[in-house]
């Protein structure tokens, strides 16, 4: 630094020019990337907000008189994929498909809803998916879904579905135990149907003994 300070202004200027010729391009590129990155980030944030607002308005139209719910759900799935509303739309579409007997479409939509980053929605979709898989005989796939970690509030439903799987496999003792576990973890929920399932199995096990 001492040598540099003793140089004339003209010499300093010439050295700066030489340095700029060697390094100017990379400096400009670095500035451009920084500015471009900031612009890209802001654009991405604005795009996400716009997408979310558009999806929200569209979702709010569901169930309103004169609206085509099927078309709205399709648009949410196609044009707003990745937003929370697209996963909600998949859950709604699955319900419509199941009620119409379109099991394959129902399962496909439930699988999409199960990928939601919102745990509450994803868990609900997984339970419905497991139930749909049991009804179509895809028992091992259903069981693998139920093996995933679920909140304690869902344990009664998980145990009941596991009971249904064992029953479908004619594993009556395991089914009885699963229904009994479902009743014990049900808390204040109505367990009348569960008790009927369990007691019926209990009678079958006794008569078969």
C-alpha cells in the first residue's frame, strides 16, 4: 500500500484502467447476477401471492348457485397446482368421484391431496385413501399408509382401518384386537358401530373355538 500511495495520479489511473480491463467483465456479471437475483426473488414472491389469491377466489366459488363445481375443481388442479387450494380441490374431487363410483379417479385425487404440505389435510387424505384402498382390495398398500406416523387424535380411525384390513384377510383374531384398540382410543367418540364389529367377531371366534 505504501508504494501505491507514492505513485502519481496518472500512474494510479493507468493501473486502475488495466485492472478494470482484466476484471471489469466479472464485476459487471456479479452485479448483474445480484440485481437479477433480487428481481427474480421479488418476481417469484409476487407470482406466489398472485397464484394464491387467484386460487382463493376460485375456491370460494365452489358450491355457489350457478357455478360448475367440476370445472372449478379441474381449473384449480390444472392452473393452480402446488397451492394449498389445489390440494383442497383434490380432496373435494376425490369425494365427488367416490360418490359417483369412479374409484380409480378417487384414489388418484386422494394421493395428490395426501402430498399436501399441510399436515392436517395430508393426514385426512391418507385416512380416506386407506379406506378407499381397502374397499378395492388393495390391502397391503392401505396398510403401508396406515403404518405412517399419525396424530393421536386419529389413532382410533387408524386402528379401525387396520381391523378392516385384518378382517378382509380373514385374520379374525387380529381384527378383533384392532377394533378393541380402536374403541379404547376413541375417547368421547361414538363407538357403537365399532362395538358391533368387535362383538360380532368375538362371537365368530367363540363359535369357531
